């Protein structure tokens, strides 16, 4: 028996479908590329600078924490890089380098690692990073100020700011097709709805994100915007305008669908998506901020554990009548 | 190993093997190894010693006050007795018998068709069906389901028995009727075997060819519309599930007056090639593998059972047991490698679970020892199909956590019962 080959022992099952976290993250990053290319081609090298810097910083932040906490190095799962990429996509191309660094570090450290790393964060780390710098350095994050000296050959006012200040009349200056293909001011990766849609569909058919969340998000926006629009067409824009501006597309396909911070059951997913959509439009129409996507998703992240309790009873579960 | 489809929106579907593979006979080996369950707290006095002669079909007991026994599959001499512990920590008495290659049948088994005889002699028959459940007067079994499907993937044993030996199954059913008093018999088979199943006289129900629909709980749910409550057994709702092989064994035993000692099993090689064989219970795995030139390499796995629910074993010297349905050999590159990564709550496991368990929460609790909380998250509904761990993005050993939690809870309950 001594010259026998050593066999591996393990518990069942002995098959695995081959999925893994890094594959998932790489695919999400790949799906972001179309929108990213459009963004970079519109905003030029400064945009590329922001993206690479934020990816790099996020990975360094993760590595630093790994080393300090003496944990296994976890940058190879791609989740830090993906967070960095998504923060970069939310930022304006003109943002100063130190703000990118802060955003990426805050996202990884405060957004994720203080809770215990991947899988333990209650809120989407990307959004934490972005929200904190957006609130703290409003001036740098204001798209109109950011693009003050730019002329890229299309109407440069941030659509949602214009809407807030001038009502529906301002929307006439925008061509919906232009908005859809990315000719608008906004975050580097958020402007091109077409690219994001392509990426989103890719992720859905490959099964990396859940369509329930994305679709109900968009439906939530559409319905709420529609109701506002009927109530006061002068002040509140029509639904399509809401769908194509700001971070809606990025949010629906890349942010709200984050695994850890979204529900896993069918009905909760629908509630979650709808909630994100409704709150987004509420913030846009009634709130202080131009765009509400980031805060809407963060809010829904908070109630995610609660909504996810709505689940079908396990088969065979014995309900005790207390 | 079947991978996730490229268009992963669709749930992966694992299909049972429905092909026919005729049985090949494996000649009896020089030795047979049997494991006799030890019960805790029972006396250490042994009835056995090395050098004892045994006959084929002879009932072997090791402890006077334990109901556990094994049936010798060969005629020969006990050459060694050694302690053995299985993967779940259950202790056994290992008994190695050197065969003298002649079958001298023992005559204790009279072939008289009563429940007592079945309990006394057939619990170690192929399939290892326990007849004791019929003697519990508090749980009246009124339906017996004969499982003509094989529970795990790649195995075709029961299907092949339905295909080739429906007459024995019919005999088995007649004897089961007689000894249990149950009249309602259902045979669950895949679509393509309904003709053969019809010959057995039982009511034929078809089951889908998608894993895990051949698991007893799923068959009960899909054919009878009944659900086995969490933590209970099919007997508790009046149903007993018996494999086609066990049924045929009952038929053979009472019709021939000899306790069956030949086990049918599938041998699935590294290339996925299936060979169905019939070998004596107790035959070392290595003897069967070497006959078919299946040589496991370093770090390969030898799995007793199928890829989803079987147990990977550590040695080729272990024997075929009465409930070994298959030997599946897997190369290292083809087998699942688990990680200790935390759960990312992607929910793949939750959505694929056939009994709708929130596996993501359950396994977080189980991982860190909160077994009672795990129980609140439907631990006891789990039918241990392994699908959750098959799809887990973080490659967590989910089923292992579940089994651990069940095992630990069992121990807690036992110690509570002792302390009372
Ligand atoms: S093994 Fe996993 S998928 Fe199967 S029943 Fe149990 S929890 Fe559900
Ligand atoms: S599949 Fe794995 S990582 Fe995903 S929720 Fe289930 S346990 Fe967590």
C-alpha cells in the first residue's frame, strides 16, 4: 500500500461548473469596455488618466489592507480592480488626481475592507467612494464647472443640471440620439447609454448579472418619471430623457447589480430594482442633487437584507404555530 | 465535468445517463472485506476471532447485544479483524475474509417469506435496504416506491436492472407485498423504460432525466405530490423508497433461498466511459479497477458513488459495500477544487436549490459554528444533492458545511439526551 499513489479526498460534489469570482469580475469589466471606449474617445487622455489611476489605487488599497490585516492577498479576484474601474467611470474626466486617489482608497477601505472584505460589505464600495468625494468636494465633481473650458462639439451643459434649473424647456437643446450614443457631459463611463446597454445585455445573457434588477430599475425610472411628467410637463422631463442621462444606465447594469449588496430572490430583486428607480427620480425631481442614482442605490443597499427576507418557503419547512 | 453554459442566463441542467450498459461479471477476488457497524456503549465482548471459518451467505455478528450484522459473500477464513472509521466518524469492525474460491452456502437463511427473516438476513443485501422501518407500528407505511432511476449522475445500475430483470423485480414486489402488507406499489423510471417497468405490475410513473429528480424526496414530491417534512424521513409520511436493485434482491432471496451477495455497480472511468459490472460485495475497489486498466494517478479521486453525492475515498483497498452504486474515477484537473473564500451573495446557489434553501445564509452560519441558526435557515430541508456547491461562484464547500452542521447538531442532541 505504501507505493500506492496518493488520492485526493474531498466532500461531495466532485464537479463544479467552472464559474469563479475572478471570471465574473473580468467579464463585467469587459462588458464595461464599449462604454468606456466611447467615454475615452470623447473626453480624451484625461479620461484615460482617471480610469487607470482609479483602478491602480483601488488595487493598491486592497493590497495594503491585505498586508496590514495579514490576510490572503485578494487582488487576484478582480473585485478591487472592478471597483476602481467603476469609480473612474462615474467621475468627470477633469477631476484632479488626488480626488481619484481618495475616492479609490475610500471605496476599498471604508466601503469594503472595514467590514471584513469581499462579501461582507453592506453597501456598494464603488458608490461609497464616489458618494463621499461627491459630497465633500462638490466643486470638482460638478460637471458644468468641470467642463467649463471644454468644447467637444456638442451641447456641454450637464443635462440634469439644465433640467433642474430650466425645467423641461432645457431638454429641447438635447438630441435624444446624441444622448444615447454618448454625446453629453457626464461621468467618463456613464455618458454612452448604447455602450452600457450592449455591455448589460452581454452580462445578462452570460448570467453574470440578474436581469430582474436591471430591468426593474429601468422600469422604476420610467414609471416614476412618467407620473411626474404627467403631473407637471413644464417642470419634469419625459421618461426617456431620464433614462438616457446621468448614471442611470451605468447604475442599472453595473452598480445596482453588484452581487453582495443586492437581493438574490426573485421578488426582492424586483422590489430592489424598482426602489432604486423610484428613488432616483424622486431625488432628481424633488431633491437637492441633480442625479439620484448613486444615493438611490445606496439607500436600497441598506434595506437589501430586509427585502431579501421575502422568499419562498423552503420545501418541507415545518411552520410551527407559536 | 459539465461546465456552465456560455449563455449562463439559463440554469445549468445536469442530465442523468440513460444509455444501456450490459453487466459484466467480475470473478470473485481472493479476499473480501466487510465493515460491521459498531454501536457506542455496547459491550466489547467479541464473537469473532481470526481463523474462524465462514460460509457464503453466513450471517456474521461481532457483538452479542448489537442487532448489526454482515453477510459473508464468500466461503473461507477470517484472516484479520481491524478497526475502521468512515468519513463521518462512525466506527466499524473491519473483517477480512480469505476466500477459498469455493462456494459453500450457509443454510441458516430458510427463505421463509416473513418480515422477520428479511430484517434478520436481508439488511446487508445489495442496495442495503433497511426493512426495520416496516416493523415500526407508529409509522404505517402505505406506499412503496421502487426507484428505477439511479440517484447520482453517470450511474445506470438500477435502470439496467429494470431493463433486463423486470421479472425479478416483479417477484420482489410480490414478496414485499406479502411481508409488509403494503399493496400500493409505484415504480419510478425514466420515460424510455416505461415498457419494461410495466411488466413488474407496479404503477408506472416516469421521472425526468434531470438531476436531482431521482432523489427519493424529489420522486415522492413529483409522483405523489407529498412533501417529506424537514428533518423527517419518507416513512414518517407513510412512504418507503426502495431501489430496483433491492427489490430484485428480495425477489432473488426468497425465490432461491440464498441471500444475494453480488452487487451491481457502474464503473465510470476518467474519460467518462461507463462499464456496468457485477461483483461480490467486499471485493476491493483496486481489483475491479485493475481489471479495466483504470489506474488512478497521484491526486486523482476515487469516488464511491457519483460525482454529485459520492464520497471520495483514500484507498484502493477499500471494498465494495452493499450500497456502493458506482466507482467514479476522476483526474485532478477534472474535479472540483474548493476555496475558503467568503460568500459574495451572488445567489447562484439559492436559485438552483431544488428545495429553495437560502444556502448563502445557511452556510455562513454553518461555517462559523452557529448550527442552531443554520437550522432556522432550513438546514433540515436539505436533500444533499450538491447542486449549490456545484454552482458556487466563490467555490465554497457548501454541502460540506451543511453535512457538518447536520452532524454537529446530531451530536448536540445526543449529548442532551444523555444528560437528561
Ligand atoms: S445540497 Fe444545496 S442545493 Fe441541494 S438541497 Fe441542499 S442546499 Fe439545496
Ligand atoms: S453561490 Fe456561493 S458565493 Fe454565491 S451566494 Fe451561494 S454561497 Fe455565496
